C-alpha cells in the first residue's frame, strides 16, 4: 500500500500547477457536468421522497374504504 502512495506522490510532483490552468474551458465543461449531475440527483431524490410519502398515505386510506361493505352488518354472538 505504501508503494502505491509513493507512486501517487511522485506522479503529483511531476505535474506543475501552471499546466493545470492551461485549459480553463475544460474546467467549465466539468463544472457544467457536475451542475447537471447535481440537478438530476436532486430531482430523483425529491421524486423518491414524494412517491414514498404518497404510498404511505394511500396505504393508510386503504383500510378506510367502504366499497364492499354494507352500511349495517349483523353482529355475531360469541358462544
């Protein structure tokens, strides 16, 4: 594991900061991609939250349905 860290440190020392700033257009493209990614994840998260909330509400109301029940039912005595 330390050999991997040593190799990564040597690689980072080879790249100067000026080379990274040579193409700002690349940064703009990456920023745009990350921005869209954040929006998509936010939309999916909100959609998931609303779907689970709606499912819980429908589940709670399901027991209150009286479509197949008569208004008055006969009571049965326990023997």
